[in-house]
């Protein structure tokens, strides 16, 4: 679940990820670092799950508020370039990628509220992608899974800007309710067979 470690580990693979900086709130350079951040950006606690404490920052003024929110969860904060596009998740189960699922919030982004309040997000599985895009996304998921040394199952999340897929993070303990993403992906395989 450590987002910075994930980015470092996949840096030497073909899996792309957004440019980022990780800051420790206790350091003196936070203000200097924040002055160099490109806007828009995404601010998130480095190890929290369920999009808790995540903010998409559109203005310089929002950056300080976003950091304050993220630090309620932990002192290490990841700030990455904002990738505009479509959001996907791909489960990996027993060494095979599952069909990708596209995540489309009705408003805003896939934050905690949109994840857990029914009806706020449309989830399309299998995602409406070309065969080539589907194959590429599955291969990138398997590569990230392998490089991270994961075992049994995980979910790898991506943004797609229409040209490239960017890995957001790996979820090593994804939800397992009937409406969670990984079970929906597994059910899509069952429905095809």
C-alpha cells in the first residue's frame, strides 16, 4: 500500500507512473517543495487506502488545504502530476489478469464517498477498450504485480490519457464484497465462460 515504494519499484519497468514528490511534513523544506509543484496535482497520504485524504488540487491556494487533509492520515504525503483521463482497475488473480473495469464517478473523482455510496459511480466491466488496449492493460498489470513481488491476488489501478496508461497504485488488500471491483472482474470472466 506504500504508494512511493510502488513508484520506485516499477520505475525500471515499462509501467508508466505520474511524476511525483514525496514529502515528510516534519521537514523544513515543505514550503520550498510546494513552491515547485506543478498544478494541477494530486495530493494523497502515502499509505492510506480507500482514497482517504486524497485531493485533486486545481490551484496553488488549494495545495496547502490538501496537504493539511492528507496529514490527518499520516506525515508522509505523495504529490503527483494530475493525469486527466479515464480510470481503470485490473485485478490479478493466480498469475492472470482479469478483465479491466472502468470507473466513472457521476461527479468529481473516485474518492471515498464515490467508492462507498451506492449509485455515485458507474463501473463498466469489462471496460470498453479495444482488444489491443485490453491486452496492454492486462500486461502492464501483470508486470507491476510481478515487479512488486505480489502473490495470489491484488488490484492495479490506472489512469488513461488516451495515449498511455499510468499506474496509480497497487492495492494489495482490495475489497471483497459483491460490489467491490475485483469480484466484479472475476464475475465478468464467469459470465463469458
